[in-house]
C-alpha cells in the first residue's frame, strides 16, 4: 500500500490521538470516524495511510515505545537489560499496561488486530531481543546451550502480567530491575 508522507510531528499527533481514544473507549468502540474527527483528518486519508484500524492502533502503540530492543547495544547483557529498564517511564508503563490488557482482550474477537499485533509489535520486539541475547552468547556471557534462552521473552511478559495480577500494581523500573536480577539472569546462568 502506498503511504503518503506525514511529517513526524503530524504522525505523532495522530498516534497520540489514537492512544487517547483507545484509553477512553477501548479498541472495540474506537472508530476511524472518531479518529478522523479528533485529528481533523479524513477517514479516507487514515485508511490510505494505515489500511485498517488494527494497523493504525498497533503502529500508535509501537510509536509510543521509547526504546526498541533493536536499538540497545551497550556491550554487555546486564548493560542492555539495564538500558531497557532505565528507559521506561513508570507512569507510561502503567498506561501502556492498561492499553495492552485491553488489546489482548480484544484480539479474541478480532483476528486482524491479533495479526497486526504479532507482525508490527510483538515479532519485531522478539527479534530484537533474540539479537540482543545472541550477542551475549557470542560474547560468552550466556552459554549457547542454556535451556532458558528460548524462555526469556516468556519470563519478561510474565513479569508484566504477574505483577498486575498478583500485587494489583503495574510493573515499574524497580520491580523490573529486581526481577531481571532475581529471575532472568539466574535462569540464563549469568
């Protein structure tokens, strides 16, 4: 699909409006008409630019992420994980966790949203994490045959989900740093 050019400022404005609407009404009630009205754009422009509501929502979620795993390379596994944790904003994590819970609920009834989440958000982050972990293996920080390597993403997702479910608070920098030190690194043999 040919995408017209938007300035980075306009794209950020559109994504911000989408996330605000998503927080206000949830995925199912969010409409392209509402996004068009909120952003003073036409619905045709939105569809031409993003193709679907699912793609627009997921790209907005991705744009809201301050640091992608593909951008992290401090030279050590500990440094990479600390960089990822320290770049998180506790207030933003709380908002994003609530959004993701809502989206994960919505995927059960919306295969297009599930596909967009997988392709545009989840798989790129998993790929980036795998590159980060492979660098650690190549540097000798993690044994190449560590059975925990294939479960790192599960451990990290679990940290986000479990904290909210068990303690009724969103994960924050302190919790994530402690979790990585107490669970992820020992499991990897670091």
